[in-house]
C-alpha cells in the first residue's frame, strides 16, 4: 500500500528563493506507455528552481492498462486538486506526451487558468497519419512481436515504471502503427475527433511556449508549427537536431538556450 501511495505523490523540487515566484506542474513524456515523475534532467531542475520556481512533477496512469479517458481525467483532477491549495501563479509544463496532456487539459477545462503552458516537442493531433502509420525510424530497430510485450502489461493501474522494459510497448505501437489503438478504447477516427486540439478554441489559450526539432523522427515538427499558427499568444523555438527529446543532452548549447528561454517565458508571464 505504501508503494502505491508513494507513486501517487508528486515529486516536489522547491524554489531556491525564500519567496517562490510561482509553481510549475510538470508532466512527463513516454508516449503514454512509460516514464515517471523523476524524468526531469538535473540541469533543468537546478536552473528553474534557482530562478525562483517550484516544480511539481506528477505521475499519471499509463497505457495500455489505463485507456486515455482515465489518463486525461486523472491529469485534470490532479491539476485542479493542486491549484486549490495555492494562491500563487502556476504554469503547466510537459515534454512530448506530457506536453499534449497539458495542452489538452486546459482545453477541456480547469478550475483556474494557468499563467502559461510550456510544450517541449508536443503535439495536438493537427497533422494526420503520423500517429496511425508505422514509423520508419522505429522500423530500423529490431521488430517487436506482440507476444513479447504481453508480460509487460499489468492488471493494476500503472503509475510509474522502469523505462527500458516498457519502452518495448511504445516501440511496438509505433512499428505497427497501433499507437492510438493501444491507448484508446475507441477507433482511431473517434479518438482524433474527440482529442484533436482544434476542438478546444486554441485562439483563447493562455501564453504558450513551444519548442521542437525540425528533424524530429517521433513527433513531426509540423505539429508545433500548426499549434503556433492557431494559438495567437504563442512562441515557437525551432531547433535543428537529430533526436526527439533533444534537451536530455544537457551539455548541448541547444538545451542551455531552451532552458534560458523557458525561464524568460516564466518571468514574462508571472
């Protein structure tokens, strides 16, 4: 029981300033299949807490044990539960799938508007086909057979998992083009109709900082381009690297530039 409770509890990184400027609710990536509240690089944590912000990193239920309505409802409930306890400004921040969840949670309705949303290589299902077709880059890796992943699926709701084993779930989903099939309890068409961000008045969103890599093999760069066009108060930071989550390399100048821009965005929207 204690282990399950500890998974539900957020990981809080406290501001290094006596009086925090605000709070950042962070949601990890992992394609809905993997990842957890400890995935933020140390560099990101150090820079942002030194700048005066608390970071609250949260777990959420993972697929395929939990289907998408459970995941997004959990995200919304977590945000609403937290903001009831604070009177300071707050922001939403996500990387990859976590960025999409942050953007979607705002669109579906929150009890209090965030001061801004930060999306690192996120998406809005605005660009068709990539999410339902076999991914050519992932097909370069050894093919994963369905029977080899069944033992990774647990009956209980998963809230935090080792990265390497559950990565096979995501790899299988992208090699086969069954990513949404494994996440959703409806058809791909119904899922996209329901959760496409165009359904949620993007022109009325709070300030949004978007960051994406033009060579992203996982989530098309065009997803952030389209979001930047439709969200009137947004800024798109474009990078030219050969990875999806390029900021994991904290020695790279692109990561330093990205975190500096993130802190500027936070300070400008307090």
